[in-house]
C-alpha cells in the first residue's frame, strides 16, 4: 500500500507486485515488487514494459498490437481480467487502494510469468466449427446478400479478439474442464445465426451437450464483466438456450425441463413451485437423491406447514393469478 | 428525512423455503421506520431459467410485476439478487427498445396493464445503504455485533453485469465490492476479507451440473472459514439456500468439514436492531445458527 503523490507532477509513486514463475526452472511461483512512477495516462502494458526494461529483463509477457485488437496481452490484476494495452493503470490503483498484483490469466496454465498455455482455449474454439459452413459457387455472380438486421444479429459477437479474458474468468470452466466456456459459445452463436451458414443445428447439438455445453453455465456474469470488447458472452449463451427451443431441437432432459418447468408452478400459483421443479426436472427416480436434503429442509421448517400441506397446497397464490395465466397463454412462443 | 416507502417484490423463496427472509425484512423495515407495501400481485421473475426457455414471455411477466410498482408510484425493492437481476434486465431491455416495449405492452393490454418505465428497481441492501443511510442505521443499533467475524458474500446478480445495475447498486465495483462490508461495520461487526466474497455459489446449476455447484459453494464456504468467519451473510436467498442447505454434501465433495451459519442480510441487521427471535427466524436454517442469538 505504499504510494505517494508527487505534488509537482501528475505521477504517482507506487510499488507494483508481479506474479513470477518459470515452469522450466521454478518449483513454486513467487511475487516480486517493483517501485515505479505511474502517470495518469499510462496503461498496465506500460507498467509491464517498465518492469522488463528498467528492472528485470527476464520478466515475460505477450504483447503485439498495442491497441486492443490482437488479444495477446490479456492478464489479470487482482483477479480482474484486463487487456493490458487498454486498461488505465491509475484507474486500477484507485480501485484497489494502490495495492495491485499483476497475474497471468490462469495461474495453473503458466509457462512463464504472464505467459500461459492457451491450448484448451483453442481446442474448444475449434470444437464448435468457428466458420461459415456453406456450399458456395466458386465463381459467384454476386456477393452473399445479408440485410442490416441479419448482420446486426451477430455483429457484436463477431468483435471477439480471442484474448481469452472471459474463458479464464469463467468459474464453471475452472471446476469442469469439459465446459466449452464463454468464448467458444459466443463463437458458436455468431456462426449459428449467420444467414449464410448451414451448420446451425449441428452447432446447437454440440452446444446442448450436457456436461460441456450451455446448460453448464453457472450464470455468474463474470464473462460479461471480463470482456474487453463488451461482447457480453453470457447474453449469447442465453440466446443459444432459446435457439434450442425456437428451432425445435431441444432434447428433454433435466436442464431443459428445469427451464420450461417454471411455467408449471406459475400457472397454478404465480410462483415457482420449489418442490415440483425438482421432481419434474429430475424425474421420480432422480428425485430420490434429493430426499436427504428434503428431509433436512422439512426438519428445519424450510418445507413448512404454515400455509397448507407441503407438496399439496402449501404455496400461496398471487393476487390476480388469472392475468399471469392469460399472459402465459397469449405470450408463450416456445415449446419443449 | 421524510419516510421512505417501497413496493416489495418478495420473490418465490421468501414465500416458500425462506420465510425467515420475509419476516426479518419486514421487521427491519419497521425498526427503521421504512414503509413497505408488499406486491401480492407479483409473480415469479423466471430466475433466468424461464428466460432460457422463452425470453419474450419472461419479459412480459416481469413487466407485469413492475407495472404494479408503477401503479403505486413507488420504487420496487427486491430481496433476492436473481429477482433483482431479472426484473432489471426486463426494465433495461424495454426502456432502450421501443419496439420490444410496444410488443410487450400489446400483451399487457389484454389484462388491462401498461408498462411505462417509471419505477426504479433496487435491492433492499442498496435501499438501506444509499437511501436510508448507514449513519442512520448506526443510530438504531441496540445489539452491536462486535463479537462476530462476518464474511460478506455478495452474490453474482447484485454486482454483475455492472453496466446493467448502474446506479441501482450505488455503482458497486464487482471486483472490489464494499456495501456489505460497510453495513457490517455500521452494525459494529468485523467484516472478513476473503477472496471468494464476489464469487459464484453455484446455485443455478444445482440440478444439471451438481459437482460444479458443490465445488463453487464449497470453495466460498471454506475460504470464509479459513479466514476465521463466525458466520456468512448474503443478500441473496438462492446463495443462502445453496450454502446453508447443502453443507453435508458439500463437506463430502470437498473432503473437509464445512460448518458455517449463512444468514440473510436482513437477518443480520435484525440481530443488531434487537428484533425478536420469531422475526429473525434462525430456526429455519438447516445449519445450526441459533447460537447467534446469544453469542
């Protein structure tokens, strides 16, 4: 937390910490500190350059374009994913009380310092067919036509620079290495809604796989926060969920029944039926594994008898329930 | 200060598995002199799952809920992060897209309602901090929590995506949130600083990706315990349900004993304001928590 403002200039004297590790020679990673003056317009990339050029030439990181388009310099600062060449340093020093640590995007994938092995990122990207699949006349008489609306459907998702910021910010992926992750799913969406593409259903089948696809997203919105191009990958994951139902390719399983099953309770009482959603999603056999929890919830009164008999009529009804029932009838667009 | 008056969107859990959330919310509001009108007409927000199935329908139903707050000319307050997020998402979508708003209003007209966009949507936590004021809360504390190390667990949907929440959460920074920390300090408790405080609890994949869910909840609970927490507090009943109800199975998954009371934000405030045990409702917890009445 050592920092002092130089009264005669706009620079700030700070101690920057950096994660250091060489996978070839080091047994454990360590943190090194570097003192430097930071100006108001300096970027995190400038700080990394200072470490390398003025303190320790062995400090390693990826950099190339310096204007937010090559995606090479994505790292984390105090857990926050940043593109080093876009992120103002003073802004982060203010946010974290002048105490910042430069870290690689993923500590467990480090090769050297800020440089990580991104092979899992590229494998997942490749798995969703990240290109337009179409039979194209080798000598076309005109270009493929697309309306502005059709183009706008995927315009922002096309801005992805494959920096990996969202991928390595995703907690689901940290726990479940099979999960495709937000960047690959964003790319899957981008090509699936492209009107020139013909492999949409195939991609929807890939991204609907249980254990690796969209249903394993934990809905934390870390990816939306991490993306330096403001793509909002989780919004695209939501659209992929919807597309399964819109195009009628959704399989009936625990996740799709969980999504659709909300309407069962809402038609009866206006509220979600907490018990019914478990039995309907899991099926009667699958429900058995929840019986221990249900018993504990019963014992503590979380499943209670205050307003009726549990599982029968214990859920109160909202006022004007008929409005909700009617709105569901006239507004529902998708089916399972 | 003129009396604050809010329209309360209870959400489903407060009406079912977490009655203690509703009773403690109402008790805190009464102690603070905040007037609450419960939106008894409001339905489920869809919890992001109905949105996965049918986004348009989810917008129509959420817009209907907001209409009832607009009719009262009040800010709608939520007591669940996921209700907050999904209601705010609908408001955001409708307010910036007149075509969608017209389509939704066409449906709402069939039941005699119209969404206008005149009511704000705010979580009760931020209503207390930004509108009631922590200095005023401090004056009402009768049972200081000075004996407790309290781990704040923010819950994803109150802090991300930051762009959506804008000023509804006092521009809380998702990478360094501090509202709950400041609330704990105002109640004279000791906020625990730990890395997992702004991470995901795994609730939303409880059924379809159980292992992921258990590990995420386990990471957070163990992180809080390793930093000497006596209890955890969260503004989200879904985080509460995941982390209070499943500690036995989480212990098995993590290979370590997990044992930590997880309180709803209003329960913690209610403890410090001297509300009754009936109102605070710690008996409804699966993980034993009643010792906190006298600790």
